């Protein structure tokens, strides 16, 4: 039963994707915050058979793609945001644990001071 539900969902997504790909395609410039997100986003594009690129002077975190706007708004970007949130949570946990185990156990935030010295 579970397998059939997943198969049905996959077929529905594919049909939705094929309908969206008939729509006019636009050039999109996606500016991502870091290389982890960039790699995840490129993988998301490839999953749907969309080729990504960047121009020679663009940052490594910039991804260009020719995609229908509806597909970006309804499928690609929401799926990416969900996966990116999971990735960030995972990386934060691994980083916190690594620092705690290997560098220093206190991982609290630095203190906040109200007055800024004039020498800064």
C-alpha cells in the first residue's frame, strides 16, 4: 500500500512537471547563501532534468537556469527550501557537536555589550 502511494505521488508529480514544462521558460538567477545550499539546489534542478549554469564572473553560489515560473514557484523552490532547512539543521548539529567534543564544551553566544568604544 505504501509503495503504491509513493508510486502514485511520483506519477502525479511527473505529470504536473510535464504540464509546467509546456509553459514559457524564463531565465532565473538564484543567489544562494553558501556552497552547501548551492550544491543542494543544483541537485534539485538535475532531479528534474534541468541544466544549470553560471557565467564566468558570477559567484560560485549563483545558479542560472531556464525554467517555467510556475514550476519554480509551486515545485522547485518550496522543495528546495524544505530540503535546505533539513540540511542546515543537520550541519548546525554536526558543527555544534564537533566544537563541543573537539574544541571547547561551552557553545554559548558571546556576551552583548551596550556601549561601543570610540576606538572601534
